[in-house]
C-alpha cells in the first residue's frame, strides 16, 4: 500500500530504509516549500511511504511539498530540465472511482 502522510505521522514511523538518502530528499522538498509558502501559507511537507503487507515494513519513497484544498492533496514539484518550472498535480489515489485509464484520458489531447 502506497500513501502520502504528513509530518506528524512520518515522525512516528519506523522505516526499513532509514539509511537511504532521506535527508537529501527532505532538503530538496524544503527548498520548494519555502517558495510555495509565499503563495500558500498552509503548505507543508508530505511523505510518500509504502507499506509492505507481507513483511510489515515501511519504506520511504519521496518527500514533496503539498497542500490540501477541499480534501484533495495537491503536490508541487520543481524541475530544472529542460528549463526550471514547477509542476502542480493532485493525489488521485484516494478517489473512489479513479482508475489509470480515466486518468490518462483526462490528460489525453
């Protein structure tokens, strides 16, 4: 199971891959957070974690700046190639009737 969690939940979590580059990922997301908070003061860091049901272990995947609007989690990422830009996307994994086909059709030109 893959899920986005907030800072308080992340602090209480035991991670199986705690020695990986978690600090670097958090620093990178924190830089984006400082920029986004100028426009969205309630923005915070969110962490994507995978829970392996068979081994009952939690694995860190990524840290990202995000904010909630009407119960929907919006995530902001910064890219530098081919030119610097910010990408705003939403976490649609909790939508009841969402599937990959519908998601792809929504962005199909």
